C-alpha cells in the first residue's frame, strides 16, 4: 500500500529565508508525486507535480521539488519565503493517470509559519 | 471556467442526525473524489465515483455513502452522525484517463456535529 510521511508537523522560518519541507513516500511502482498548499479555510491548490523525466520540477509561486528515488523523497523547496507562504503543505502520491483513477494518498501535512 | 463547487459551506448537526453534502465537478470532469480532513489527521480518502459508479472506498463505516448523478455531480451522505465526524469534507474532480494526474479540489464543506 502506498503511504506518505511528512516528518515535520510545524516549521517556522523568517521572511526571506530559504525553506525545505520534507516528504518521504512508499510505493511499489513509479510514483506520481504532488505538493498541494492549503490556506486557512480554503481547499487545496496544486503547487507542482512529478510524473517522469527531469527530477527537479518547478511549480507555481517560486516553489520547486526534487525527486530522489534512492531516498524515496520528494522535498519541496523555496529559496526565499514570503509572508504569504504561511499555510499548510501536503505531499501526496498517486497511482498514475492510467491505472485505477487519480486517487491520491496524502501525508499529514506541514504547517508553515513565517515570521516577519 | 468554474472550479469544483461544494455546498453547503458550513453545516451544523447534532449526534444521530444525517448530513448531506454536495459537489459539482469542473465541467467535463467525470470523476469525483471525497476526502475527510479531520483536525490533526490530514486528508483521508472516503469515496471515488466515476461515470456514475462507486469505484473505490476508503476505510470508513457504511454510514458514509454517496452517489454520482448523470451530470457527474455528487452527493455525500453521512448517517447517524457522531461527534468525530466533525471535519472539513473536500470534494475533488478529474477528467477521463489519460489525464494530467492531479485532483482539482473544492473549498470544502465544514461539518460540525454537536
């Protein structure tokens, strides 16, 4: 069965500092990996996704993530955090676009706080 | 283009009552997914509907049920409400395979059980 671990429940960074959110997954085949962001009282917005190819993927709002198969990781990074980035971030793994739908398994999320 | 829409935004019920939540997918999307987001538990997969049929179900009791209508909108019913059913219920949609792989989420319906 697939699973996702986000080891950091809360992270606090200063505005302008760099950010890395950790994500480890467990999946038997080639994973389809996603990062979503959820602002308070809102639904989830897709930041970026990885299916295949270049292991460094770029997303919206200046975020990027790197897929490392050997470490079963898909960490999210941003070089300089803005106060508006404060939100909850979810990593997710899916079975792919052709097999059994787009059901995603999510991690428990990392709450990001940005200090001004 | 309208995104995934959910109603109601907020719903307050008491224990033992029934709740009905509704979801309209993005135009052209045929699959609807329901997730429960309870405090501190992340997103838990509830149900997947595709082309009017239930395709997959998460680890939830049978009092969680739903359906998908011919226009691909969906309804989630929760019977015999319990306090622990209080959560944000998120609906998501996607198009027919092959598609872009992600789910598109609505803003959720917050259910409070008193």
